[in-house]
C-alpha cells in the first residue's frame, strides 16, 4: 500500500508540474488573444489581461488593412503541394530502404541521414542561384519542388522505421500471388502506414504554414506572400503605432489552423510517433 501511495503521489506531482509548464507556455498565446479583443483605448491599460466590454474591431481592421485572404490562399496552396510531394517521395524512399535488399543499402541510408547535419544556410546561396537561373524566383516552385524529391530526411527516417516494423510476410505473400513491388507498396504497406503518414503530413503542414525563411528568400512580390511574410509586412505597415490589436488579431487567425490540427489529430499523432519507434 505504501508503494502504491508513493506512485500516486509521484503521478500527482508530475501532473501538477506539467500543468504549470503548460500554463507558462500558453501565457503568450492567451495574452495575444486578450490584446486582440481590446479597443485602442483599452490597450493602454496594462494592468488588465482581459478588459470589458470586449470588441472584435481589431479583427475587422486587421482583415481590411492587409491582404490576408491572399496570404492564406498562397500558404494553403504551398502547404498542400508540399504535403502531397513529401508523402509521395518520402514514403517511396522509406519503403525502398526498409524492404528492398541491395548491396550498400545501409551505407546509402547513413549518407542520407548525414544530410540532416548540413545547415540549411550552407546550401542557401547555391540553391538561390540555381532557381534564379531557371527564372523561378517569385514563384512557389522553389518552395514546392524539393518536397517531390525527398528533401525531408527526417520524414524518410520516420517512415523507414515504421515500414521496417511491418512483417515481411505481407509482401512475400503478395509476391507469391504475382503482385509487383509497386502494387505491394500501394495496396498493402501504404494502408498499414496511415498513422506514420499522418504524422508526416502534420509535421510538413505545420512547417510549411510557419515557414518564414524560404518565402523570404524566394518570394518578393506581395501578391505571392505567405501568411508569415504577410504578417511581417503588416507589422511594417502598422509602424510604431500603439494600436497592436489588429496585428494580434491576425496573428490569432494565423495560429488557429495549427491549433485545431493538433486538437483534432492529437490521438493519431501520438500513435504514429509511438508506432514509429526505433526498429531494425
């Protein structure tokens, strides 16, 4: 009984610590949301987190003051294409590393993993020159194209670990029935990898939605801006004004899709990460 009480006390203390940490991390988001519900006069009162009556004028002013519909549509287009490309290229590469038998496969896989240690800034200038010579600047091509060629090493690793954990007998049985490798991949292994694929999709979607460096380098026209660049441009247009309500309102709209994504898919995200643990 004493051991049970100690375990219970330890669990309670752990939960309390986690709740306190969650509150600390949530405080900036709560503050941002509170500022977006204040009038210009209420924003000067720093003593109150929430002030009444609340107003949504910041959302109206922010939406009218920028081209946020264009920014959001551009971001959605880039994100969807990147997710589709990443799922296609990374799943094919991961399946090959996990199930195909070839000389030097493990060495090649280590080479692929080693690219994770190369900083993005090292390849920034060569890639910029490459896309510039192809006249692809101010288009979404530089942001989307790498996804279709397995640019995400981490996602290849994650999917490879998942495929390696699936029984080889699944593919061998299909081979006896005359199925080719692509048919085996598409009809057998891919449906069983849905949890891991969902994790990859969420990771890639969040990365594309929040990406600032890529669009900053390759996109120079306001009509092509993503939401990250749009927010920064809107901040510049606001200048040194004390009315930060519209900026906070647009920031709340920006993070809302990501929050909803994790809220509705948290279960599958955890299952995918757990199921994709380190396997041979």
